[in-house]
């Protein structure tokens, strides 16, 4: 059995390699996209090769599984260097907002092998922001969502019909596998 080590050079560059120095895997951010030599083998890799889209769809489906409402996926690649996709979700209590955040974190890690780079707002549970680099997830209580109105701010991005893409790709999260 081969052990692996992971070295984080900066939030934007991570190198993973086995202890024998074979099979290095390098991730780096370049204008909002993840460039990679090798990545985790995942059943969703065959979808279309767009890892950011896969993460956004997994996040949307995980939020839906936790009864998140008004789930919107916006592709902002053409209008922002911040990310390729924003996922915006509403929860109706701080407990539900936190549960949605945990579900998204777990499912993205399990299905895509990606960990959150940064997370803000978890302690309060009113607006949790999860940054995956090329995908940013916002989980709001209704009052905060209405006040900040991110959909209007990023309205020039392309809304993605995530439900049909999840259905076509046959993606399922852990709760659906049981």
C-alpha cells in the first residue's frame, strides 16, 4: 500500500504525491480554472470533464437533499475572475443552513475529492460562504438572501438548469444511494 503526502504551497497550489515520489498530482488556479495533471477518479468525471460544473451540480443536489430551497446555479466564468460558478441556496433556520453546508462539504469531498479552501459564517448560520476556488457556494437565511440579492448582482451570468443536468448525468448524493 502506498502512502500519500500533501503539501500546500499556497491556497492556490497543492501538490500531492506518494511517498516514493511517483505519480505527482498538481492543482493550480489559472484565471478561474483548475489546471491539473491527474485527479481523483470519480464516476462523475465522465460527465463532460468540467470539474467546476460537477462541483456546482453536486453542491446543488446536496442542498436539495437537505431541503434547501430556491437553489440557483449561475455560471459566471465570462463575467468574473472570482469563480466559474456560484451556487445560491436558502435554508429556513440556522440549523438547516449549517446542515446544508455540511452536506455540501461532505458530498463534494466524497464525489469530487475537493475540500473547501475557505468557509465563512458557519458559527452564525445565517449566511455561510464556501469557497472551492472555482465554485463559490452561498447558503442564506431568507432575510439575508433578500438583502444581498446576489442573483440580481450576478444576473448577467448564465443561469444553469441544474436539475436537468443532474438528471442527465445520473448524479446522486449519499442520501439517494441508500
